[in-house]
């Protein structure tokens, strides 16, 4: 499934009527355009791969929407996200959801401590099957509704044709790491590190994958093999840092990190390079660390915070520079 706002609001009405609850509609489309979609496009235009869901949580759900709810004299907002909170020493900590397959703490690392203190996550302690069972038991109209996936403002439309209406792009060369031309790309913004589909490179042998981008020269670099050395890095730098406790930890600190949502968090060490710049070093090389994506840090079940990936170390297999 994917997000359909009109259908979603119809479902809200049905559930509220079933539970005899009042419901309200607020239009945050301008805020979404200014704070999420525009920034998403700016990131793509710069050759990065931003995550609009993280921006939406920070700027819309847990900021603009929260402000609207508080203006209606609400004490808290409650959402259906899969994560938990723990209150300790006047600080609200964000914890992973109880269902490891549905845990969404990765998407919430960038909200403020004040927003976290005003938010409730009632299903974070449950597994997905338990949530469906409860909904069925109470005969909620949404009990069998499919999960929403993908980018909500795109829906079923193909990604590249949709974005081509909003960003400038120029075709360019696709090269191997030894600078042999093997194809042509439609615009660097439409490709991300580790991507296989849409390259349209013929020939035999292992599949081709995007391993680097040269934005200045408008060149896309590729190599054959899912596990080509050029896809792996032992470190990254991150900026635009957010710490959920409201202040940074003491550096250096050993913890674990996710470099994308479905990535299993791995051991790492954080080193402060500046007030808003971190060096993250890993014990083992990590695949397809992508500029513009978020790196999120954990200490056991607690989400510490995270930042935007600014760059990665180039592996010994990378000769594109």
C-alpha cells in the first residue's frame, strides 16, 4: 500500500465514529511543501539521497501538527509508530519498538526533547500481529488495512518521471572505475549508491552497481558485483546532528549505528570533529553508505540521536577520484 490522504481521513472518521471520539482536520500542505518537499528536492539536486520521512517527522508530525494539537488544548499527541519511551531524570528517552521487524526509531531521531515529552506511542510495546488482533477484537474498520510503504507524495507513480517535473537534470556519462564509458545516465539525481536497476548497461558478467558520483563532472561510476570493494567504507562523517536527550554525549563514545532503515545496527565509535560534525568509525566495512541519508546511533535499546551523512571514506577499490 501507499499513503492516500483522502482515504486515510475517511478511515479516521470511521474509527472515531466507532469509538465515539471527536475528530479534526488540519491542512499542513504548505508547511510540508516548505519544510519537507523543498528540502528533499534541494538534496536530490545536490546529488544526495535525502530521507523525506525523517524530515516529515521532525517538521510536520512532531512540530507543526503537535503545535496545532496543543492549540486545541490537547495534552499529548499519540501516534501509531513502533517505538517506545522511557522517562528518567526528567529526560524522555526514545527506545526501539518491541517488534524488531517494525521498529521505527530510525525515523524519529531528529525530533526535539520537548516534542518527545508531549508524544505517546501506545503500540510501541506490541508486535504487529498483536495490534491487528486488538483492532479485530474491537471491530475497527482499519483492522485489515495494509501497511503504507514508499514515499507518500509519489504513491504509485514512477519515481524518476515524477521528480523530473521539479528538478533540473542533465544526462551524462556512466563510467567504470578505470574511466571506461559504458553508458549514459539521465541525471545524477535519479541514482543512489548501490543502485542496480535502471542503469541499462549491456554485456555479460556480474550485474552493475552505482559505486560513486562525480557531481562536478556529472559522471556516474559503476562496478560489477553487489559486493565490489568500492561500495564499502570503514568510516563516515555526519553533520546536522540531533541528540534526543537535548545535549550530546561525552566523546569519544562506543555505540551502534544504522546507516539506513533496514540496516542492522553495527558497532562503531563516535569522534567529535567540531560542534556539529562527527567522525563515525566502524569495526567492519559498511556497504553503500550514502550521502544525504541519516546515520542513527543507539546505546542498547536507547536511540541516542543521529545526523546527516556528509561523506564516507573511499575504499581501496575506488579509483574514481
